[in-house]
């Protein structure tokens, strides 16, 4: 047998707020050094919103060492590209009508360079440019077929761009 609860009390009721305390507030004021919780007076701080997104982080600044390394890489790349461009043989870029200058006196590798036809260094005019690998004997006959008044033939082979230039004095 069970006994009924005493009269006037409800065992399942929640605790009541003391008289004079507003509903939804903590019974004690917040103490300094303790974080405030939602529902306490002064939370959120005035002018702020609860759970506001964090301010964006600033990007990392480049250090002097990083900048120095980037500059070194750019200089090395520039020197490599410049070296490649200046080392290219101009004979392979020559077209019919271009003027050429002989850079070296070595007959086995005359080092022809394309120059402007108004340039004082211009020595030869390109009459024909023929792709293919030609010996000295076949170069002469091929130039006779392509350019009747040629005086010199220049062949280049070995680097994948084999060609023959038929030249005459400017």
C-alpha cells in the first residue's frame, strides 16, 4: 500500500524562483574572472551578438628569406632563358630574303647570324632554304635547281633541323 503525499506539496513540481527575482536570470550576479553563460545578465556583451563568426585571419606575410629565394629563382631562370636565346643558331631562323652575317672565320662552322639588310654587317642574302640532309656535292646541285644565281651553300644537320641555305653576296 502506498501513502499519499502530504497535503499542499507536489513532489514532481520544479523549484520556484525566489520572490523578486526576474524569470530567466541567474540568482547571483556574475563574478569577475568567470565566463558568463547565456541567460545571465550582461550576456552577450553590449553590441556583440552571441556566436558571431570569428574575424578572418590575416594571410601569412612573406619573410625576407622567402622573398630572397624567389628573387634568386627568377634571376637563375632569366639567365637560363637568356643564354638559350643567345646560343641559338640564327641560320635555322633565316628565311628567303633575309640578310646574313658571318660571325666566325672557321670554315667548318661559319656561325651565320640574321641581320637587317640595311646593316653594315650584312654580307649575304638568302635565296633559298631547303629542308633535308644534304652533302656538299648534293647541296650545290640542289641550290642550282632552286636559285640560279647562288654563290654559296650552307648546310646544317645533326640537331633534328637539317636544312640547306643557298646564299649570294649582298
